[in-house]
């Protein structure tokens, strides 16, 4: 009996020690699954709450860049002839009224001849009018004859004005007979198309523009959307554009127009986006990768893609469990859209996670 009384306290002491040891081990294991950051380390990260956001259906299409057709001028020949000289090159910036090219044309010769005849007739009519004025004032000309002289001068002036306007329209010179048709820039901008060289024979029935001018302040992006994706696209959808020339730059816009005709061969429809191009980086005929983001009424739990860390073929996120203290959790990722990733499991709405500096925190966690 006495031995039993001595054994029971010893048993209680041993049991208590085992319990303390188990609790210490559990506490240590729990400490291993979390990390506490210092105040200076907290300055390197950003913590945001997990929330539901509107789901955006996102897909990518290939496309190309073209002129803004509302802001472009195409110049067509209005006379036949031979190109004598071309004063500008493709890509040159020209000002309104600048001489672009000159053509030798027999049409201009005829127009200049008619102009000079009308000019000589006007000068003769003005001389006759001056003499008639003197005769009429001295009473040596009847009022009827004087009225006839004024009519002749008016007719000569009208004919001269007509021939002068025609000459100016055709770009001829009123100073000399040189048979040259002068192509003048009707507006300022860049030469984005040039289809003539010196010696080129020009015909007025040719429907090809000899020059195209655009200021390129805005450009059109045409995306080729496959028939299977047509239901995902509507006017106003957000668009992100990247190019081979500037892979690090993303140009933002929205869909302005959806084509009405499906190409029977490629089974695509053309979708147009307008982009500001003040710095002139985007050039016509460039290829483009167009990412179209279509907004829907569906809402999903999502976090920024940058808050995810890929480890051992699974996605991890750093969740806050108390101020300055975080634990690594494994999350199941669904659809990715517009820089966001849908979360199927591992987080719930209201959880706070590291978004800026997630990789830093995960690395520090692994090193502890």
C-alpha cells in the first residue's frame, strides 16, 4: 500500500512531462509553418484582402496595324503623264502645301494655253474698256456701245477666272509654260504609301493612289477573331495589344467595331480597335497580338496572379494569420483572366494575402 502511494505521484509527474513535451513539439511544428516579418521587411510587401470580382472571359487573337481611315488622305492622279520628279520618300513628314512630285503632261500644256489666251483676252478687254470710258465721258460713244464694252470686259474677266481656277486645280504654273502637273500635299502628315518613281507612266483610269498621307496620331488595330470566339466579343470590350517590335510595351484600348462579314476561307471576322499613337511607335502593317477581355455578370473568388508562387508543381500563397505573421497555404487555381487567378480552394473571402513581395516572403519562409 505504501509503495502504491509513492508510485502514483511519480506517475503523475511523468505524465505531466510527456504532456508538456507534446505541447512543445506541437508549438514548434506550428512555428515552422509560419513566418513573422520585421517592420522593415513589411515595407517590402503589400497585403490585400481576398474578394470576389467580376469574371472576365479572356482570349488572344492575332492582328495587324493599319491607318486610321478617318484620318488619312489618298492622292490620285487627275491627269495622265510621266513622272518627272519625286521629292519625298516613304516615311517622310510633309507639311500642307509642300510639293510632293511633278508630272509632265500634255493636258497641262492645253490648260496653260487656255489660261494664257483668257489672260490676253482680259487685258485686251480692259484696254478697250478704258478707251470706251474716255469716249463715253466725252460724249463720243453712245450709252449702248459703252454698255456693250462693259459686258465684253465682264465676260473676259469671268472666262479668265474660270481658266485660272482650272489651272490651279491641275497644279499648273501661271508663270511659265512648262507642261508640269504639280502634286501638292493637301495636309500635313507622314508619307505612309508611295506608289510612283521617276519615269512612271500615270493614267487617270488607274485606281491606285500615288501617295497616302496620315499623321499616325491614331491607328487602327484589326484582330482576326475565329468563328468559335465570336460569341465572346462585343463593342466596348477591353483590349491589350503587344507587338514584336515592342514586346515589353502593352497598348490599351477597346473594341470600336465588329465586322459584319465572316471570311469564308479563314473563318474569321475582323474586329477593330483604335489606339492613340502620339509617340509614333505603332506603324501600319506591323503584326500585333491582341488580348480581348470580355466582361460577364459572373463573379468568382480571385487574387492577383502576382500573389501566387509556384512550388513543386502547386501554387502557394502567403496568408496573414496575425499582424506581421504569415503562413504558406496551397491553393487550387482555376481560370486566369485580366491579371487575376480564380481560387477554387485554399483561401476564402476576407483572407488577407501578400500580393506585392509574395516571392520574397515565400523565399524567407523556406530559409527559416
